[in-house]
C-alpha cells in the first residue's frame, strides 16, 4: 500500500510541474502575481538546524508575525520538540537531506535514499504538517529529475532573485546571507528586497548561523531584527511567506482556470478550478475584477460563505479585490448591500490559521482594528455546524485563540471567524493520526 501511495505522489508531482501554463482566465479578471497584489514575495530559509535557529531566529519572526522555513538535516540531531512548536506557530519544517552529503558525489540509489529518508523522518516527527520542499546540501543539485519524485520544489543558491514563476522549480535560486555572503547588514537585506519589486520577483534568502555560534556564515541578530522591522513597516506591499507556501501559490496562480458562468444586473458568478491535488494546493489566491459601473456596493460569497473584499477605485474605475479557494465551489459577486448593524464592524487583518493540515489543535491569530464581538465556528463541507467557540468582545490589537479539532471525524472543515456581522473563513484539512 505504501509503495502505491508513493507512486501516486510521484505521478502527481510530475504532472504538476510538467503541465504547460494553460490557465484560462475570463475577460475582466486578474489573478494576483502575489497574495493581495503585493509587489514581491520574500522567503527566509535556514539550513542545518543550528542551535540558535529556534532560540534566536524564530523569536524574531514571531515578534513581527512572519513565518520562515527551517531546512532540517534529519541526522544532525534536530530538536524535534522545538521544531514541532515552530510548526505549530506556522513555520515550515522542510528537508535538507539526512546527512548533508554532496549529491554530485553520490549514486542515484544513495541520493534517493537521502531524499526519501529525510522526508519520511520529518513527516513522522512533525505532526499536522507535510514535508513538501527540499534544499540541496552545498547547493549541489545532483539530478533534479530525481528530486521532483519526492518534493514540490528544491532550493539552491545561484545568487539571483527569481522570476515570479521560476524556470525550474527544482533549482530555485537564493541569496547567501551573513559573514560569507553579499548580504550582511540590515541595509543589505533591505536593498536586496527593493531589487525584487520592479519585476515582482521572488527573493529567497539563505541563512545558516545567527550570532556567535559554530555555524556557517552567521548573521548578526541586531541587524536582522532591524531588517524585519523594515519588512513590518512595508508589509502592505511585500509578501513574506514560507518556501512551500510560495511554491503552492505560484502553482495555483499559474494553473487555475477562472470561468465566468453568470453575468446579469444582479450577480456575477464564476468558477475557480485546477487539476492538482486539492489536499496540497488549497491556498486562497487573490483575484481582482472590474465592477459594472452602476454597482456601488457588493457582497462576495464562495460556497454560500461570506468572503471579505475591498473595493478600490483607479482612474474612476471600480474594482473588487478578494481571495478565493480553487475547487471550493462557485464564487458569487452580488449587487446587494451587506446588511449593516448599529455597532461598528471591525476589520480583521493578518488572519492566520495553522497548522494546515492539522491533527488536533488549530491556532488562530488575527489583528482587530477596533473592539468587536468574536466567535469561531467549525462547519463541515455541507455547512453544518460541528463546533463553536465564543470569545466575547475583544479589544483592538493582536488576538489569538486555539480550538481542538481531534473530536471531528471529517477530513476537511471550514473554520469561520465571525467579527461582528462579517465572516472570514479558511478551509482546513484534518490529518488523522
């Protein structure tokens, strides 16, 4: 059975990254290059699981509510408990092989043993996650046609900023940072980020040590903190995401078909679909559509669930911007006014639900612009309520909550966060132990 599942995964992986970019988008729509139409994507990756990754680097990312990717060498005695805690916070734990051997000096059989063994070790140690990406030891590829039998993408270090869609997902470029690389100070980091924005590129940083530890090319935590503060100040235009999240967004963006099926004076209906594995490629992607001239206010729903949206005006033309999940039912834009309440309706920002997939405890983090009554509801795919949690009236600022899902038998649920009259949702995959 296990060999059959591996074969299925290999076939799916090959299909995903050999498909031509044939996505069909109905006229009047645009799928964002990066989430929320941000100017560039920035990913931070850490190799070799040195001691300060979890004790120094991760707290800096948590401080600014960003997520990072730890490429773990599984036979280098990882702190699995610490990496589990990191994964529970939304950070990615991915593979940097079992033993950090030079792949160009190995046989195919040995390379495959390393590729599969490290993936299996991480999946067995990190509950609620999937090991989907890989970083080549010493940036030496070996044979990328072997790597894509096991992973969605692999990182190397050619030293340039990637295009929004890399030419080869099995050889994604990164920039070496720290004392042995060209990026050392906060200004170096900031300047490199700004180099990515004119082309809407994907910038991947490769980091090893931080502060005074026995690791290759350490970066100073003070300089790195200053850089993350810069990113925090510019988060409205720069998308910070993990390596696998970026890969999945690119794949969905490039391979999703958007087909409008209804357009009249009352509503617009479209379908957003792709042919990839829905258990992996289930991220919301950002969409923009020009609104009919007479439509001053609208509501957006997907599978009968209210979707948060923005209306923006550019040169006297109105557009609606929102997120939609591929393969999750029709999206309906209605020429109706969302019912108002007598109380102020707070706008939620930076909503995160993790881990996804989840085996038991789901963490929810968000930011409220002003106080509002908040509740969480868990529903099945038919819209039936399974669980509920009332948080009461919460004040403005950062908020967090957790809800146990281990009693639910479904493989997939919809998690709704109710903020006043508004509902924000995300599809969550349940991983059975």
